[in-house]
């Protein structure tokens, strides 16, 4: 029974990894590709690490497997967000079928300033800092 569970976890994890690879190849723009890789690859790694934990069953290996799972869950979304934001800021083209671009009205491509939309007159004025070039 344990062998079937391990095999199912490894097979499902590998299928999610394959799905992530296909997403990189087939999806049209940076943001959708990153969505596929972040979700599918992270889930694939989690399932494979669970199968490793079940297979070995030793405290040290299980602890390392769960540490890897926690690391992937914490870092994958943050990394995808940072890469997606950088791609948007350098002008990577969005897919022609993109329905909504919520950053467009709040982002100035000349100054690279991103406004939250919650600015008031008082805090919208740029205050020069000592570190700013004169």
C-alpha cells in the first residue's frame, strides 16, 4: 500500500512538473508563463518531497523534506511576483488577449513611479531625500 502511495505521489508530482514545462513552452506571455511555473512546479516539488518523506521515513529525511516544502511555498510566489513586476517595468509585452491591466493607470514608465491610487495631495508630492542626486 505504501508503495502505491509513493508511486502515486511521484507520478503526480512529475506530471505537474511536466505541466509547468509545457506552460513555459505554450503560454503567450511572461505573466502567464510564470503563473504556470510557480503553481505547477511548486506543487510538483511538494508532491515529490512528500514521497521522499514517505519512502525514507527517518526523522532527519522527513524534516529536510518538510523544510524544502516550506522553503518552496514561501519563496516561489515572492520570486514570481518580483520577476513579473520587473518584466512589466522593463516593458515586456502582455498577451493580446489580456483583459485587464490594473497597473497601467498607476505606473509612469518614464519615472518608474508606481502609485497605489490612494495618494492624497499632501503625500503625492515628491519629497527629495538626502540620498537623491541633485
